[in-house]
C-alpha cells in the first residue's frame, strides 16, 4: 500500500466516524489496520522488520534496508544502544 492509499483509507474511516457509521473503537481498529498494512506492505526501498526479543522491543515494527539497520532503528527508538535485538522480516513471523 502506498502513502496516498493509506491516507485515503484513513480519511474514509474518519468520514464514516463523523457520519455516525463507526464508533471510536471501530475507527481505531480500522485506522490501526490501515497503518499495519501500510507498514508491512510498504512500497519502497525499505522493508518492514518485527523485533521479537528482548521483551521490551517485542512487537516493534520498523522500516529498514536490512536486518542490521532494523536492529539499529529499534535500539535508537528505545534509546538503548547496547541492547541485543532480534528482528525478522515482518511478513515471515509466525503466530
């Protein structure tokens, strides 16, 4: 999904909320789904990586050129330069 499609889908969800067709919880689920799709089906030079370990990083998804850069991004976001981080491409995890 490209950025314009993601924005259009979020705009449609907001319009449905404003029209009374969605409640806030449904709006949040819809927008979260758009963002997850955008991140994991990103169209560009970067790929999505999901951190699996340690617990403090588990579940984080970042965009990076490779697994090394993904680990660095997670460390930067957590402000933990020495943290041992495990990542996998977001489309390959199980569960």
